[in-house]
C-alpha cells in the first residue's frame, strides 16, 4: 500500500512526529514527503470493469471498503461508522439498484462532514434518469434556468414541490449525501432534484421515470406538471450547475432563460471564458476569476499579471474581484496576485464577491486577499462554500462499474487560527501563510432570481452604492 500517513486511528504512534522542521528539508525531500503524506494515491489494484451489473457493484463495493482508512477528515467515531456501512454495502451490493448503490457510497463519504470528502458530481448527473431541464438554487428559491425546447414555457418557473413534497422537506432527507456547510450541501445536491431515479432511491419520489413538479410560472400562475425523464448514459453531456445561469450556447440541447446580449450584467457576459476583465461604472474595474488554474483562453499567470499591470497603470477608483463561480483549482497560482492586489490598488478599495460556489482554492485566495488587505478589502455577496478549517488534497477511488469517483481528503487547511499538528496540516500552507478571523460577507448581497430575471447583479449594485455613498469614486476621478 502506497500510503505513508498518520490516521486518527494511529494517533499515539504519531505523537512523536507532530513537530517537524520543514525548513530543514531540502526541496527533493520536501516534495517527496508532501506527496506521500498528502497526495497519496488509492489502493491498487483497482477493480476491473465487468459486464454484469451485480458482479460489478460487488467488486466496486469490496474495493471501497478501504475508503474510510484513506480519508483523514473522519473523526474516530464517524470512521468506525463509515467502516461498518462500507462493510454492509459490500455484503448487499449485488441486490441494490444502480441509484441505491450510488447513494450508499455518497452517504458513507458524507459522514466525514467535510465538503472535499465526497462523491464526484457526475454521479448525480450521468448514468441515471434526469429531467430535460436544469435548475439553479437562488437565494429566493429553486428556479428552472434551462429547458428542452418543448418545455420552454417552464423557463423562469419556481419549483416549490416535487411529487407533493416541499423542496425543504426533500433536502432534509437528501442532505446526508453531501458533507460541508448547509449552503454548499444544497448547491451540490441540486442535480439530484432533477433525477427521479435518485430521488426514488432516496425514498422521496414515486417512480424512476418522471417527477411531478409544482410551483409558480414566471408570469405568476400556479402550475403542476408531470415531466418524463431521459435515460442518460456515461456519455451524456453535462454542464456545471453554477454555470447554468449563463445563456446556453448555440446549438445547445436546451434553451436558456437568459439570452446573449449587451443587456446582460457583467458576470454573465463571458460564458465561454473562465477569466474576464472590463471597466465598471464610477471608474471601477471588474476582474472575473472562474478557476484557479490555466484556462483555455489564457494561462492564469499571464491573465493575473495583466490585471495587476492594468490596476497600476489605470488607477481604477475601486477593484472588484468576482470569485462567486470559482470552485477551486491550485491556490499557489493565485496567492501572489491576492497578496499584491491591495498594494497595486493603492488607496482604492478592493471588493471580493463570494457565494456558496466559492470553494477550495478559491476560499484560500479570498483568505490571502483579506489577510493582505485587511480593512481595504470588503467581502460582498453570500458566504463561501466551506468552513475555514477543512480537509482537502488527497486523491480519489474510481469505481469503474458504477462509474463513480469518490474523493478522499488528506491535508488539513486552517485559515482562522494556527494549525500546529504538522502530521495533519498541509505543508504548502507554511510556504503560503494567511490568517483571517472570518470570510463572512461585510455586505450581504446574494443572487436572487428576482434580480437575475431583470439582468441585475445585487453584489455589483451593492458595491456601486457603497462607492457612491463614500464618495471615494468621485475623489479618485
């Protein structure tokens, strides 16, 4: 087994290793130890893919029995519970439907209550039934943002009930399939609300083939409609949930409520790009960062260096860094930018926009920016998608027969206090330090559907209102 780490199960044996002098290591040793402790791979050999579903699920489940020992986010109690559930799954796997099997895997991972310890998002979006529409959870409800052309009259409809159960009641049942903060759980589980087969396996839907939706159309009329689902195999097209508020692309299989055009707010104008930048009213500069690594349109370092140069040369009245759709990547690619931006902005205020989709390396970036800029940095929007003490890094178990990937976490990140146990604390954080008390929004401005349908952005509106009231934009101009 390739694992060289100290699990909670072996805490006594690790006690002598808690103080490790990272500065005494040469670079080769540091890199080798970092990988062995925090980026170790799953057990080998992985199960083979077989034609028979029953035999395949049994093979996957037998392999997955090792998962609780690989993830370090479990407490001693939840690891025992996860192991018991994994052993039971191995005994019962051959008698479960595909969806029942997937949900049992998800529940075992979610016991860690750590957002990075989770089932891969495609498990809820492929290889099962799904309605021919897409939904997004706004601050004021669950709304249909994309739909198959024959269902376009449902675009903009709010869904209040599914098969006679309220969305909140359904969430109370399915929340056990995702760990982390409540807001992030809800966001990640949204695709499950579009799958009758998954909801039936969870005990909240009547059949695997259709769902009865009830709610309010965009014109204010009540509706109730039973909608048949599509069978979606492993090759089915998918789109990340957070990007389903963008206009659909040309020739997309679904139509979107929003259409391309100059009427769109700045955050929706660049659906093909992960990085964007453009002027804002009142002399501001908008920088959209949708990923913490290279994108098709540009290497991230080139883009960020260009933004710092622009800030230094143009002296904007304020800078807005939009991290609301950034689910992570590599925080080392943005650390220097985050630490430098307040200095480059001079006397100008820096606003950073956050949401429950702001996750993993994106949270690290926001923390680094806030730590560097202090009161110069104002957080606007909704809370980020994780706590300030979480586990990440690690690797994944691939279950080829169920077509499921399950992520395990191995390195602890603590941003609101010291992380002293170096057998747990991810070592790169010592090289990229930061400390914040909180990343709660200084100005709460979550995205509502009411604003979305009117092509407004509450967060940008809040920034412009703050700048206008403070008079800083006028002084800078």
